[in-house]
């Protein structure tokens, strides 16, 4: 049985989707005003591994990977570069699609953008206004967290610290501040000089970042989903805001499981523009790393543990992958380079059982890969002594191909087809 760590309950739980074999999965996507760095891709890749593993187990995954293309930072960046918001975000989106293909990321079922789902965000805000949970303040519309019971329950926010005096937080994000103790914005009413506005039933303006994800999940996956996932930074403010908005509308549980991946560090420090230590995929490929090696490094570990990227650790991971491929090539040569079709083979069963045993423990990719490496070492020894028949070698290859449907690093493959 697959068990995953649920941030909401702070424990590992048996995975039980609402309507098997379908799994509804929302994964926070990139803000496409700047190109994603390796820390972003680490999050996208643990989510990719999870989606692929669910498919390996026989589930049919319906996944939303949204693009945030309308927010304060995107508008400011477009103005800084002297270009339209659409031109800026289209450029970054194309770069993301290209790199996602190189990293073999599976295409999402749905890839909405905040700019194309404004009508849904407006509908949500209208309903919150009707319920008295949202209210107008000047040209803007705000959400009152005190109107939602157990606000901050995902983070386990101490509401005793909530101020008695009403405060309004108008920005989409507040970098460096973990929590805004006050009411958060849902709708940016038009102001003089604004260049990105929509004419809507609630007035001219644009939806805030806080309401955009609910506006992109509900139309595609419904009011209640199985999994909402993202990076650990989203545990501050963003995911509790999403949760409060949706559950205020429906009165029932929004997501059954919440997952959060940890940071990628560079030489022990969090990546930051101010430190000048952001690393991109092209930085590694220009130094000789293949995209498969980058994918392996970013996934060869536990998604809930911080991953520290150093020259030594990157080299170690590349060597592990090279050794895996060398053993697979040796077995493939002995089997005539063709996977066998013997699913009841003890060799194939042992490989997949070892893989599944570790993956079922909250996606322990490193443990699963190490199990595979150990099994391959044994098979290589049997082959050297003449005790591994070509049929058994072929069965092992077939099992490894099935496993690589999840890992996407063991065999040569064309890049994933992620449409732009």
C-alpha cells in the first residue's frame, strides 16, 4: 500500500483517492515572469515522479499544472524590460516547455493560465462577497480570515497573535515575510496608470495571486481534489489562502492530501537572487551534465529533505547513474538487447518488489534506486558466472523498463511531449 506524508496531519497515511482509479492532482506551477531555476525544477520533478508512480500503480491521474502570468512581479518585470506582459510571459513559458521536455517531465492534463481563467476567479469572489467572507475596501476586494473557522490550519498558525485592529495586505506577495497578520487581497481594483485590467461584473481590475489557483483548480478538477502539492515555501500563506477560499465556498474538505517538497541548496545556502547564487539547467548542461543526469540528481533523494548541491555531490550522483546504466547495458547485451515477456519471472518480480517497497514509503526514490542497484549487482554476478539465462535477463530488462516509466533516467528516450 502506498503511504505518503500528509502535511495537514503531519504523518504518513495510506493513499486512498476519492474516486479510484482516478486521482485528481493539483501542483503549483511556475510564475512565468522569469525562467525557472533548478530549485523550482526540483519541486516539479518530485511531483512528476509521483504522478508517474501513480500511473505505474494503475491509477489514472488528472493533473493541473497552472501558469501564473498575471501578478505584481510579472507586471513590474514587463515594465522593466519595456515589453508587454503577454510577450514576457510567452517567452518564459516557451523556455519552461523546452527545459521540461529535456528533463522528461510528463505533460499535465491541464495547463491553464491565470490570464485565461479570470472569469472563474471573478465567480469565486462574487460568491465570497455574497457570503460576507469577502468585502470591498476602496477599489479592492479582501478576504477576512476571521470569517473562516480554523484559518491557518494547514500551517497550524497561532491565531492568538492575530491583531485586533483590521489590517489590509494589498500586494500579491511579501518577500521575506512569512505571514501577513491581516486581511489578504482577492481583487486589485483598477487604479490610475494600471495597464493590466479586465472589465468584469465586479468592476475593472485583475485577480490577485491568492485567488488565481482556486480559479484554475475548480473548473478542471472540481471543488474537492485528492492532492495539492508544491514547494515548502507555499506552506506560508499561499496554501492556507487557497484552502480557506475553496472551503469557504463549499463547506467541505478541499484536498485530502497536502504535499510539500523541501529546498534545493547551493553549497549549503538557499538559492537567492540577492546572493547571486541562482543556478539554471543550462548552467549544468554547459558544463557537461546531461539533462538525464540533472533529473537524476534532483530526484535521487527524499523530496521532504533538503538537497545540497555541491560539485562533489553532483559528481557522486552522476557516477551512480553511470554505474546503473553500465550494469543494465551488460545485462542487455547478454539478453540479446531485447526485453523479455515473462512477468512471472522471479528476477523481474524481485526488481519490482524492491522498487515498490521503497516507493510506497512516501516516495523514497533514493531507497528505491539503491535497491535496484543492489539487485543489478547480483544479476551482474550471476551473468558473469553463467547462471543468468538470456530469458531471465530479458525479464529483468522488461521490469527495468516499467520502473523507468517512473524514473525516466535508465534508458535512452526522446524528451517528453509537453505542448506549448
